[in-house]
C-alpha cells in the first residue's frame, strides 16, 4: 500500500505526527510511506525517520500557482491513501489532498471553519475534539483511515545521527562549555504568520529571567531560534551579557534543525514559547517550561516529557483556534493579557523545579 503524508502546515505539526507514523508503519504491512513537505525543518525530521521511505520537498510558497499545480499533477493517482496531518485547516491543503487523487483521503473534520476550508474534499474524517492533544488526534485519524485500534501513544521521534551529535560536541567545545555547566535553553521566538507573533513572551522578560538564572545558579543561557529570529536572539544576548564581566549567554546558530536539536539535548531545562522548538525539546526528552498564552494547552503541551505549563488561565483563554483566521484578541482592557501579564517570577519558579 502506498501512503502519502501531507505535512505542509509546520515543523512542529510534522513532529507531532511521528507517533501516528510509527503506528502506521507497524500495523500496515508492506506499506510505502512518503512525506510531502514544504519546510526544510520538516524535511530534516522525516529524512531521519526510519518509517518514511521518501521525503518529497516542494516550496509551494515560492513556486507560484502554475508550478505548484504542475507539481501536484505529477503525484496524481500514485497513492492508495493520503493524510492531511492535524492541524491542516486551510483550503489549500485540502485541495492539494484532493488533487493528488488517492482513493482514501484522510483529514480532520474541524469544529470551526471546516466547510469554508473545503474539509468535505477529504472522504475519511475524524471529528476534532478540543480536549485532545494533537498527537492523539493524529492517532485517531489514522485509526479511522485504516480501520485499526491502537493501544499505545508513542513518543515524538526525531532521531539524531552520529554527525549531528559530533557537530554538537564540537560546537559546545568551541564555546568552552563543559559537562559540569548548568545549561538552560531559551526559545524567545515563534511563528509570525497570521499574527502569531502575539504568542511571544516579551524579550525583556527573557532578559530578566536570564540574568536571574545566572545570578542565582551560575547558569549558562543558550538562545535558539531560526535565521529569521537572529535580531531577536542577538538583542537578548547582548542585554544579558552587558550585566556581567564575562559572557554567560550564547546565540546558537546552525545550518539545520537537527544540529539545533543535538545542542538542545544537553540543556538541563528548555524554556520556550508555544513553538516548533517546544516540540523538538519534547522529542529530546528535555525538562520543558512552556509559556502558553492564547493557545489551548491541551492541544500542544510538551508530549511525553517532564514539563511545566506556565499560563495565567484567564477565562477568555484559549482563543487561538485552528483556522486561517489571524490571531485576534477580543479583550477590551489589555490586548493579549494572557501573555503580556505573565510574570518573570512565574516562569522562574517553574524553572527552579527542574534545577
């Protein structure tokens, strides 16, 4: 059986599908499972996954409509089943899944904006439940697709190879970071599309937290993030290090996601916004402190790893839903209060539980 996994929506989303992917590979004998991705981070994840036969990388955003349509037709009728991973609540993803032409086309029936996003184009659907984690929804979706029942919920899978591990060891050695150092990872960034930048905790609070952890625990802070977050990372590092005689904080810049993951793996604690690196940290089995504002924690809490969720739990939360609609705050007093009024002390107290 030939199966295509459409993992177009994001890096974290691709990683959160890997438990379901493992179950498919074990249960569906003689299957060929390919993955269609358009983000290089998702490509890194699936290229290292033993359950994927081939990764098909195509940048729909850069290619334009005509080239994209021609590419989709090149895949038409080549698969027996295709799966839009959860969440993929955009009409573009559902149209792609339809045009690929598999007889069985699986997708989630979203509670919101499903008809507007052509969810009906998928002929095998599992109805979304707000109480379920994304991993659980993906597993239930593939259960319905293959008429199976699974009794396990596996870990996220992002295996690192020897080259990744050697890279990390060399990188840390060049920074003169030793085995006895207390390393704490920060990810102050997040996605920016559809106003998701509003999910970010303020940089000034990461700066204050970093200084506090250095003063109290002699920690060394490693700042992670993608190339588009360089200015953010450098600004935080400069302001933390300006307080101390010697540098205690470092920006981590890598060529790919696997290199970042290999360096993340040495951190004692990883403090992060709601982002793809939060899920990478979970795959690395780190102690995760997740700073959650408008998102439903039930969807995305760090999976199968020790973690602390730091959230104000306002009665208006969560307000972020899986749809193409930009993130909007409807409060009349403080816009995005759920993240803006989340204090450094709350995050610090959660962090110290792991030190």
